[in-house]
C-alpha cells in the first residue's frame, strides 16, 4: 500500500515557505532524511509522525494520506468495473458508472478520460442529438484535462480524443488543429523505446509494435479501399477488393500460424466488405465465398477463450485476453454480422441458398 507521506510533507512544507534544511532543523533530523522522505524513498520513524503532524496542524491520517489511499482503492474498483464492461460491450452502463464516479472524484483525470472515451464510443445514431451532446461533453472534458493534467499518457489520449470529438461534431478545422499537436507515428514513444530497451523487454515491445502496426495498416487499407466510393471515385470495385485482400495478406504474414485471436474480427469485417464490393462488381461467386469466410471468422471470434497465447513467430511473446477487448455492442460477433447482412447491399444474393445457409449458421 502506497503512503502519501512524502507528497503531503512536501506540500505542507511549501505552504509554510520552509526549505528542507529548515524543516530538518525543526524536527531534529538531517537534511538528507527530509529529502529522502519527499522523494518517497523512505518514511519517517513512527515516533516522529505525531510531532510532524502536530507541527503542521494536521492529523496523522492526513499526513499519511489515508483519504487518498481510500480514494485510490475506490477508483481502482471503478476502473476495473469499467474495463470489464467495455470487454462485454456494456458502454451505456459505463457511462452511468463513470458519470457518478467523476462527481465523487472530480479531479481524477483517468476517470474523466474514460468518461469522455465512453461517451463517444457508445453505439448511437451519429445524426442524433444524443450523439452531438455526448461529443460536446467529451470536448469539455478533454480540454479541461489538457489544461490541468500533467500525466503524459492521459494528455496524449485526450489530445487524440479531441480529433475524434471535433470531427464527430463536424468541426474539421479544430480536429486538424488538435491532430497537429500529436507526434507522428515515427516520433512516438513506442518507436523511440526500441532504441533504448534491451533483452526480453525489447523483444516484447517489438512484438507489440508489430501487432499495432498490423492493425494500423489494416485501418489504412480499409480507408484507402473507400468502401462507399466517396473519396476516390476513380478506383474500380475490383481495385477496392484488391486493396482489402492486401490487408488480409498482411494479417496472414504476421499471424502465419492462423492465431489471429483478437484480429479475427478484423478479418470477418474485411471479408464482409469484399462480399459487398463483389456484388457491386457483379462477381456473385466471390460475394458468396467472402460472406462465408466472414461468417467463419465471426463464429471463431465468439469461440475464443478468455486467454490464448499467440504462437506465430512475430508475436509469440504476446497473449490474447478477452478482458483487454473493447467493443461497443453487447451481442455476439455472429449476431453482429447477421445484422449487417440485412443491409440492402446484399439484396442481390439474399435469396441464394449459400447466403441463406450463412444466415442460418449465424442465428
């Protein structure tokens, strides 16, 4: 259990405009002792605590940070519950949980950050007033965190979050302004640490980077395929399909043993979109082949255990954990695919026996 003696000692000393040496003389200890306590490299002897507390006019509990300890334990329980909810797709439950939590702990920036993230992760109609209000709340939270919080990890998440929140509100200029303040992929912490770490720490970081870059490549190729033909009308449907196939090929290279684990859902989505594009291209055989593969991966995703190690060479120090998943729907992946198959894009193959067999297998 962490005690907050050093932090509170430093705060009380500065409130009285004392140097460490002056406080040491008052307490009858060495300057080095006070310095060590404030660096949290040790604690005062138990016999000294009453004298220190009395000098500052506070209780021993206040000096030790008992309230902070209790608050920390309470926050941990809330964050653990929020993580569990997110792995199950219970985002509305999280929003209620975190809304209450930030009332009790208004200055806990991790709770505030998660509240903003859940507000904008919940699955709702992007044209609704609720969607707009959620993003407005998230903007206010993110801007407050960036103005007050010194934790670099939380600040970076909220700077990145602002790009999403402003974009969702249609304020692209502000979104781009927020994006300009973020480091490039090449200059990020994960890349920089590869030149510093050694041994097993380095290997694990490299594998995690490979995993992240694989998913980033998938996102880039998905956007490049422009599945609704909104940004690059010159691409043919066959070219769009080929772009998505390259994303699948990258997954096959990294997960050469077929241990896609959490990336199985990406493969299901990619094959689903290839199916829809193949219909546009008039290739109904490919459309049916692809929707069958999409169903295969959706069902495989639903069957994943809570934990499963990766065995492919490039990621064999990593482990899949359901608890680390984040999704904004509570139904199964099979049910999710079945819902997406009701889209009018699939009408031209809807009556085919193979399509109907896929629907039956997912139900």
